[in-house]
C-alpha cells in the first residue's frame, strides 16, 4: 500500500505468505491462490482503511490472518518488505521510487485505477540448505517496464564465501 500526505491511499494487491519454515517466509506469491476476487477486494479495502485510519504516509504492508470465515489484522509494516519485488513484478511499479517520492512530500503519481496486476509472481526458491556460498547470483536485474515475457530479477545478500547457517533468513537470496 502507498499513502501520501494529501490523504491519497492505494493498495497494490496482496501477497500470499503461508508457506513458511521456522516462522520465516519461504514462498511469497501474488496473486494469492487462496482468495476469491471478492475476498481479494475486501482484503485490499481493509488494508487501505487501516492505513487511512492511522493517518499513515509511506509505503507499507498491512498483514492479515485469514480463515475461511474471518480476517484478523496482524500488523502493519511501515516500510517496504524484502518481498516487495514480487509486487513490482506484477504491477510494473518501482515501489522504492514511489516510496522516496512520498517521503519527499510529493503527492502519489498514481490513482487506484492506475494499479493493475498482470500475471503471477513468486519468490519461491530451491530447497533450503546450509553451506558456504561457492557462487553468487548476479545483482538485481529488474525486467524493463513493458517488456515481453516474465523477466528475471535476483536480489541477494550473499558474497562469495558467505556462510549460510541453520539460522539464516530463507530470503537471503531470491529470484
């Protein structure tokens, strides 16, 4: 979600993060395969309402716990999360740029009608394991806006020789 100082707030869709290991997200995807269009609309509206009620100004994520019959607010992360490239992949928006514009006091340069999710994106990786990094993924390579095909983006906090222990963050590197 993005909100500016003039009271404009837009949602950027939802991300599903039910697949976890030791309370760490392993797979983050959008759109959520668990939601109907009506549930998706209600969930996004609830996120926008929470941000507006708090007078929030920034980029952020509103997290909910869902059951077949109810939703409960878990928390509001008042920042971009490490999984934000999943949202960028389907919206074509540069969320870091938009966040910086809002922080500089500029009004949002888009309305809700301008936000359209296209396709599906996931942060799913390979089976987690421990070892020293013997190769490193290339740096971030976002797909050009409007490019044909899915594009590939890799974000990594690894350096050659980095030790990946059982206490690592599953999203130490993702594509």
